[in-house]
């Protein structure tokens, strides 16, 4: 006889969403985005359930200071189409950083979330700002330290 496993469903009143503030200064884009996506989904919590929104709100500041490893900073390109004939557009990483640095982190995180109704709801809890100021001070975001690269000791 095979025993069926039960899916854990947390009670709705136990679902709480905290606000976290992440400083992207000197962080590697991919590693930062994967940790942000993990926390948006709620996978860091013991009550994680795949079909429910159990994640936290994330506020990212200093998006213009994010870095890429290797030669990607000069080689990475962003493509999109305007839906008009011949409307394929392209920007390099440097151009994107100058025009819309928030989009860099937003696109990286969106690529790591599920493309469903739940994924869109979870993505709505991400707030990205180019500079150090943001309008979410009233939510008292907790500073979240994410380490994306090892810093060599000067000793």
C-alpha cells in the first residue's frame, strides 16, 4: 500500500510579509537576483508552499552600482521588440545602466520567477531604485545583507 503525502497549506492568518532593503552597491547581478527571487517567492521560510504567495517585499537601492563578473559588462546586450515591422531594439549593459538602471535588476529577477499569475503577483512586491532614496521608509524595511562575492582580506 502506497501512502500519499499531504501538501502542507499554511493558515492564511499565519502569512506575514516583511519588508527588506537590499543595497546593490558592488553586488554581482545574477547572484543578487537569484537571492531576491528566492525571498520574493518565500522559499527561505519554513511555511513555503509552491501555490501560495509566502514571500516578502524587497526594496533594492543603488541599482546603478550593480556589477557583472568577467567581460559581461562590455558584452551583455538587452533585446526587445516594439511589435512593429523592423522593430527589434538593442541596448548594451552600459547604455542600459545610463538610461534605466532599475530595469537591469528587474529583468534579471523576472527571469528567475515563474511566468504565471502567482509569478506576476510576487514580482509586484519588488521595488527597485537607482539611487539611495526610496519612498518606502514608512514600512520600516529591514536591512538585508546579501553577499554575492568574496572580498579578499588586506592582511
